[in-house]
C-alpha cells in the first residue's frame, strides 16, 4: 500500500481543514516545499497536493507551488483542486504533476472528464469520489450532489478509471479513524482492478495495516502527520518493511 502524505495549500501556505470547512483553517507551515522535502527525506515517494484556493475559485491557482515542489524534489505528485478546463490540466501537467484528481468536474461535466481519461490515459487521471453519507460532494465539499457513491465509481470504472481517491468527509481532519467499512464496501462492489486510495480520518499508525488488509492501493495521510500522531519515522519503517 502506497503512503501518500497530503499538503493542502491556501494562499501559498500548508494548511489543514476539518471536514473541508475553510473556517477551520490551521496553518502548519508557511513553506510547502520544506514540508515536501521532509517527506522525501523519510523515503516517501508520493505526494497528494491540493489547491484549496483553486477548489474555491474553480480554476487552478497554486500551480507555482506545484512547479516548485516538482522541480526541487523527486516526489510523484497527484494534484487536485479546481481543475475544470483543458487549460487547467495543461498547466498542472506542465508544472510537474504526475497525475491529476478530478472531483467536481466528474459530477458536473462528465463529457470533459471522460475526454481527459481517453486523452491522457487512465494512469494520469484520478477520480475524486468524496462523500458525505455515501452521496458524492462537489465544489470543495461545499455542495452535496445526488450521485450515490458506489454507482458513481462503478460508472467511471466502465469509462476506464482505475485510480479512485475516496474521502469520507465526516471523518476528514477529525483524527477519529478512517471509514474501514465504506472502503471495504467499495472494493467488494467494484470491478476488479480498482486502485482505491483511502483518505480522511487516519489517526494512528495501526490503522495503516488494516487499510492494506482491506485492499486499499494507497492511503492519504494529512493531519495525523502534522499533529505528530504518526511520525515520519514510522512511515519510513512501514515503507521499508512492505
């Protein structure tokens, strides 16, 4: 199971929110590059970089930070937040993203998202399937759609999607543990070949082997790192002992 730390960006700073609420913003570091380098120094290869300004603005905003991290580390970066147009995608990839995550657009503009999958390939495009009460949420989680989570994922598997990041919003940033039952349900009800990346609520190191056992391909860890609930040394050991 891949370990994928998260860096969320607002106004150029590394922040975390609780349940996606911008009013709960807490700044952890003013220099995202410094944080990314710490991850790399502990043997971490992947980074989940979220442009929260972009999610709110509905277009890419913090691509300079993406470019800086991509050019000054060897981390493989998946980038999301506000990607709505072909131009947003072009900027993200030119700035060094290895993959992009599309969430709201996959709900609101299926044609464009499906076109991205065929144009760039399923390895480059991650479906962001973030949910509250198993309904997909959009627009930086500020809106709930009518899309049911599992059928939504199943539908995009038919379009070729293999990578899916799923966040249970009720758990995100709460340090209360992830939604094991939800992830198990998604894996059991989806077609084979799904690469499910668990996100939200990770609070202790002991949860990681459980997520691996369920069959998650990766897990995104945010606040648990920043609040020192899980140390980078523990993650380094986990990666080495896989």
